[in-house]
């Protein structure tokens, strides 16, 4: 049997702070899984980077993330225009804004 299901993807514009993170991230590895916290909110939203431009500190770059915990966490607040912080544990390492939200089918 071949099962398919839709997966949410979020296109984002982000900037990482040089004084907060020591090493660059390689987004294509799909191993970078920080949390987003919407500005003026306190809920941690776990995401996984699946694609991104070359990492440069203090420069805005584009990327795509997928929510990790859609069965238990509500990601509906991540809509175009939403500003958020990027956290690794409790460490604030960057910030960004949602550009677009779309669905893709994974098989």
C-alpha cells in the first residue's frame, strides 16, 4: 500500500545573531531543529529546517521549515507576517518572519 499525507511547510525569512551562536548551520542536512517562539507569546513551537540559503550571520536569509509536533502542538499562529524568535533551548539565537505557509504531499 502507498500512503500519502499532506505535510505543512513554512517559508521564512530569518537572521541569526553572531554573538549568540558560534557555528553556522547547514540547512540541507535537515538536522537543525530549533524552536520558534512567536513574539509576545511564550509557547515553544518545534520545527525542522528542510531547506535554506547559505548561512550568514547577521544577514537575512530564506528557508523552509516543517512543524515537528503537529499531533500535539497548534502551529496555526504561524501565518504570513508573523514575527518570531529562534531559540536553541532557552538561548535566543535569531529572529524571523513567516513569508508563506503551504502544504506538500509526502509519500
